[in-house]
């Protein structure tokens, strides 16, 4: 024993202080993330939410009067003269058209993107990067420019029609531009990398010894694809589909240019409300309804779709 | 070359596998190998890594095609058949269990691919689960299993379709020592119970000796010797085989006289005795290498009964016994292994002069 008196250590208080210090440090470190989410996520969304319950201002913007008109307008048409409401499917049709076109785009992207991703994933590692590089090159150019390029290819005097006429396969140009086909093609072109990259990422992790094992267990090529490769690539496929579906639903440059404004899509409708129509609350309401729809379908997918046969570690 | 018999499970005929363009610039993984594996045999391909044993297995499974030669399975030529059309199944080194399926789904996969009726599938799955003692874990995901359990599932999965031949590619190498011992017994039992021909690939000589009916020792794409474990161990034909399997003393000597498969040899260290002669004939008087296993040597007290003598240079203790390294007057060293029988061996110390007797019939002439 030493002669020195033992100083009482304020154990509990030091532990508390330490915990507090840690908590503060944690918040400090999280601050940039929280700030970012708040500024570019929560705040704009809140503005859109608030605006959708206001009345349109005369020259754009909003006037601060509580109103549910924006949501009523989605389903009902107001008679200009007596102000009575009658049910209308006009906007529903735009919704349905957008959803079906977006779904079609997603399926087309999947059909093209999966084989592409599989091809890249099975290349030797050195060559993989080159292929990925090629996939991402179009991204270096503005989407508008790329869409114009598409326009040049598809129009009546475009590359496809001219070469078909030159070779004598057809006499008059096939009308391709300003159709749903053109919009879909444009969307597939714009969003294909979003499909290829996540699928590639999950196929790259795939243990090809499993493929060998299933060949050994009497699985034909098709069965291997169906029972082993696709189920194991499912997280990538799901991510790719979500990444293509969501921007396709809201796309407006591509439908405007390649669809010729003939068939209005949600993105164009929203753009219209914030632009020429000067009805910001209605535009906000459409945007919110679109968002809720996407969220509901994602929740539905995660609840029911993901349970069945998805890898636990996916 | 042995003739294919009606019962031969696998008949490999002068089969080569060359990676690359040709023999000169490519890599010869398998060099004109001929081998007949009988039905219901536990056959082991033993050799160091890169000896071609896995290549041979992959050729049988159909993952690779031979460059030359042919492989016949129960009379059926396998040439050009993809893996999914061959009635053989593989247990892979890293199991390759399907991570998105349960144990039972893994096992039923092969049966489903063969379009077996559901009732048959469920009864077979039950049967093989019982066979590998995994009944209680049928609904687990495979990543929730221990290494040993995964090993059992991999075995069950490969056995479920009742293959004509089961290929095992170093399946025990990822297990720890104790589990490996257990699985060795287990594998042997499974082979007996199912009656399926097992072709087992390993680099572990002990594994090969304990389980196999016959062993083929391979090196550099060639099969050096085929035989029962005791033939391989007691009568190694080649220096490499003797060296690769167990510990061995290789002493210099010469052939005095020959009599069929036996020969009288004179060791440089002095002793004269009978030794086994490999098929490749050695001429009289020629200097040869003579192999003696360390456990075939024993200490004797009287110099008259001794075959060899020398001084103890090193003693190592390994629990169940002792290894003595003895330096002989010729400069050659021999290793003597003795069982631990409770201290009596400790009578010797470093530097002691000892006399050694060689057991009868324990010398073997080696070809290089």
C-alpha cells in the first residue's frame, strides 16, 4: 500500500460526460448528411406538398389560400359556366399512358440490359472495364443532344428510312417519329445504363462455380439461367428496374421531342403546369400523386415481391 | 493397357488434355493417361497440386473436353456430352451450394432437373438427408450451416440423383482435422451403403490410404502407379511415389541376384537382403535406390543381429511415437520410427551408438 491518499474517482459522472461527448461527436459527423437530406430532400418536397394545397397565383407562383382544387382537378372537370363538377378521365389517361410506357420501357431495358450485363460480367476482368466504359460514354453528352440525335435517326428522312428506301425494301418512309414507339426507344436509349450497371454489379459477384454445379446436376442452359443466375441476380435486376421505371415515369424531354407533344406524359403535364398553364398547385399535386404511386409500388414490391425466393443476403 | 471389362465404371483411354495450341507451346495437364476404374470402387487420384488429378476429374464430369483420347462410362462413350447429360455428379471443393435455396431445395435440384415426379423427389430427399444425418436441418438456408454441415449437404445433393459415378474434388480440404477424420469414415460408409463408384481427388496421402480401394498416384499429368493402398505404401514402384506417401528412407545399394519380382540387394551400408523389384527391370550390379519405411526399422541390442548401425543424431517426439534420425558411417541418414510405449524409448540419447534391424520383406527397389 502506498501512503498517497486515493482520490475518489467520479466514475459515474465521467462516464456520463464521455457518453455525451460521443453523442455530440456523432451528430457532428452526421451533420453533412442530415443537412444534405434536409436541403435537397425534405425541404423541396415539403414546398411541393404545401403548394399542392394552395391556389394558383395569377402569374405563376401561388397565392396563400388553402384549397383542395388541385386534387379535385385530377379527377373532375369544372364546367366553365356554372362551376359544376363532372368526372373526367383525361388525367387518368395520361397517368395510365405514362405508367404503361414506363413499364414497357423498363421491360425493354431489362430484355436488352440483362444479356449485355451478362456478356460484360463474363468477360476477362481487363476487358470488362472497357465494355463498361463504352456503356457509359453516351452519358458524357447532354440528354437533349442525344434525344435530338435519336430524332435524326428516326425521322422520315432519317438514317433508317433513307437506307431502307435506298435498298429498295420500302417505297415510302415508315412513320416512326412522334409515335409511342419513338418515345419508348428514346427512353430505353436514355436509361439503359441504369439497367446494365446494377445487373452487372450483381452478376459480377455471382460465383460461376454455382453455374458449373447446376450443369453437373442436369440443368440445361435455360434452366441454369432461370433457376440459378436470374434468382441470384435479382437484387441487381430489381435495382435496375426501379432506376429505369422511376425516371421514365417522370421523363419529359424525350416524350416532348420524340413524341412530338402528341401524347402527353406525366412529365410533360407537370412541366406544362409550372410553365404555360401557370398552375403550380396542380403541377405539385400531380408530382405528389406520382411519387406516392411509386412509393406504394416499391413498398408492395418489398413486402410481397422480395419475400419469394430472394437471397437473404441480397 | 488394361482391357475394358463389362463392369468397368470408367475406362479412360490414352486421354490427354493440353491447354493452349499444341504440346510444345501449351500446358500439358494430362499426358496420355489410361486408367480403368471398376464398378463400386472407392478410387482415389492422389498427387501434388498441378499433377492433373482435378483435370482428369473435370474431363469425366464434362466441364472440359479431352484434347485426345476418350472416356467410356459403363460402356457409353462420353465424347461431346455436356455435363448435364452425364450420369455423374460432383462434390466440389468449395461445395458450391446454391445460396438462395434451403438444404432440401439444394438436394432436390438435380432430381427436379431430371423431371422426376414430386413424390419421388420428396422421398429421395428424405432418404439422402437421413443418409448424411442432416434431417433436422432440411429447411435451413445453406449460409446458416457450419463447414461440416455444408459438406454433408453437398454430398447429399450429389448423391440424390443416384449417379453412376460420384466425383469428389478435394471435398475435405476445407475442414479442420477432427472433422476431416470423421468425414473420411463417413465417406467410406456412404460408398459402402450406396454402392456408387467414388472417384476421390486429394493431395493428402493419409486420406487416400485410409479410404480407398485403389489409389492412382499422379505427377505432371502422368499416372505413376495404380494399386491398393498397401501396394502403394509397401511396394512403391517409383521414387516419387515412395517419397510422396509417408516418410521413407531411401538408401543406396546394388542388385546381387534376381528371382522374378524379388531381388537380392546389397546396401552400401553393409546389409544384404531380399527386396521387392518393380516391373521395370533393373540389371544386375546396377546401383539402385532402396526404400525402407521408418517403422520397419527397430533397435536391437546385440551387434550380431543388427543390419545397420549408426549414431543418433536427432530425436523428435510426436505423441504416439518417436522419430530417431540416425547417421550411419556411410554418411547416409536413416529415420527410425518407434511407438510410444511408456518411456522405454527414452533409453536412447543423442549421440548414442545404436544397432538397427530391418524387418523382413520391407525393402523395395525404386525406379526413378
